[in-house]
């Protein structure tokens, strides 16, 4: 095999690793290919490969090293052909986004769009323009992004898929409330139907609350550092092993207090409050549970009744509805744990999708409808954080339920349960 053929094989391998979410291995393959090109004096194509190397490094979490590579490439950019400069801008946008420099990333993506456009490479110009649009929304917020999105849209050829997606981002920004939470966000570049989408919709409560797209796993803006911070701060997760342990607990519905489900399981349809409490006490005494704990779980049944009464008044439950399981709270969070783990680099795309599909399947086994799932999710969340206060935790969870139950664009309105 010739040296040139070996380099081509390395590039093919690097691209394959990227598609599989194996960013570290992709970076190593790109570095090896660039070194081979430089060794034989192919400096210009080596710059393009070094730029891909920087992007792969950033995706693997090595944003500092990626920026250093980018700085070296930028110093010689003025002498590069237009196509290579545009490609460098496109890769730089991803590196800067991963480093949290979103405004600069948007400007580089815009420059890439302009560069490719001047070369009549409409496909790559459109891709860079769409990336710029997403970065602009992330950097400026929906309301602040309106004018830049309008200007950007005017530069994209009408009729293209990229034009449609940027137009959708603009339309969403125009009607979106001036806040970054408790809003339904749908990624126009990702399918909003199908088996995976239906499973992702099980995690929509938290996606709506956080103002992120419910129908995608990979973060287009590559802010994996944010998810690593979130996982360490809120879950104590600092590596893939810790992520897997928490994910397994969520998928097996072991993260929430098991006493809650035990209490719910003691209630049969039509059982009165007194008979329910007696059943709880009998179950506990059969297992020699202390009187103090017995009293606590009996009181828990009273708290469940208070929430169910409020749920009926607020439309979370039908007039005669009951919550039969809080497992949905774990399954809904499992979907988001998959998203965070993927973007933090603790799992690859295949593993993340498998976890999402498992969470969706188990939710569908437990609940008969989106509404019953939502009530179970909210009750689980309230018993952990609200503790009968009916405060902000409750208000925001109710807002999320209403958005998902009532918005015509909601996946819960567009896809049948199960």
C-alpha cells in the first residue's frame, strides 16, 4: 500500500470513529494522517486535517489542546486557499463552541458559510450557516437572535434543507417566550417521530424544564463541559463508571425512595383511605419494620392523597384518577442521563440510544398513557423536592405538563403512547 493510500485509510478510520462517537480515537487517527501529509510536504491538505484533529480533540474533552492547535493553524490562515480557510473556520466553530466561546464560534461558522458560498459550495455553506444559526440562538437567546437569524437566512438559498431549518429556528425564536426554561424546543434537524423519538419524549419533562431540545441526544453546540459540570454537581459523577452506575439505577427504578412505590402498591382500585393505611401497616409488620418507620410511610400515603387531589384540580389527573407508580420519574431522568453522558464523553452514541430505548420501553410497560406517565413523573419529583409545599417545584412541573399536554407541537400530542 502506498503512503497516500495509507493516509486515505487513516482518514476513513478517523471519520468512522467520529460517526461512532469515539472522539479520542478519531483525534489520534487525524493526527497520524496529518503527520504523514506533513512528512511528504503536503502542507495545505495537512492544515485541513489538523483542523479536524482539533475538532475531535474538543469533542473528546481536550478543549485546551484543541484551541492551541487552532491558534497555530490560524496564524498561517491568510496564505491558505479559500476552500481551506473556509474549512478551518468551520472546524474552529466547533472547537470554540466546545470551549464555551459561543459568540466567537458563531462568527467563525458565519465566516465558513461566507467562504464556502463564495466558492459556490452551497452544501457546505448551508451546513455552516445552520451551525451558525444554532450558535447564535445559544449565545444571544431566542429574542436576541432574531435580527442575526433574519440576516443569516437571507444568505442561504431558498428551498434548501438548511434554509428550512434556519427558518424554523427563526420562527421558534419569534414565538418563544423571553425565557430559557419551561419551553418546548424541538430540534428541526432531528426526527420528531419514530421509535427513538417516542422514547426521547419520555424525557421531555426535564427537557422542557431546561429549555433544551427534547428530540436529540447529541448537543449540536458541543457544550460537553456543561454536562460534565452538571453530572458532577448534581449526581457526583466524574467518570464513565459512575455514569453507568447511576444509569442502571434509573433504568431499574432504584433511584427514588422505594417506600413510595411500596405505599402505592398497597392501594387497590376502590380502596378507601383507611383500608389503604391498614394494608400499609400490615405489610410493614409482616417484615418487622419499626413503628417509627411505619408511621412515616403511613404519613406518606396522606401526602400522596394531597398531591393527587391537587393534581385533579390542576388537570394532571382526571377527576377519578390515581397515581399508581412513580417509576416514571426514574425513567424520565434516565433519558436525560443518556443525553448528559453522551455529551460529557462518558458513553458513545450507541450506548446512549440503547439506554433511551430501554427507558422508553419500561415506561410503556408501566403506564397506559402520556397523562398517567406525567402524573407519576411529577409525583415522584414532588415527593423528592417539594414535600407538600406546592411551591416553585410544583409550579414548574405543572407548567411542563401543560406545555407537553397542550402544545400542538408537543411529541405527546403528535405520537401515540407506546
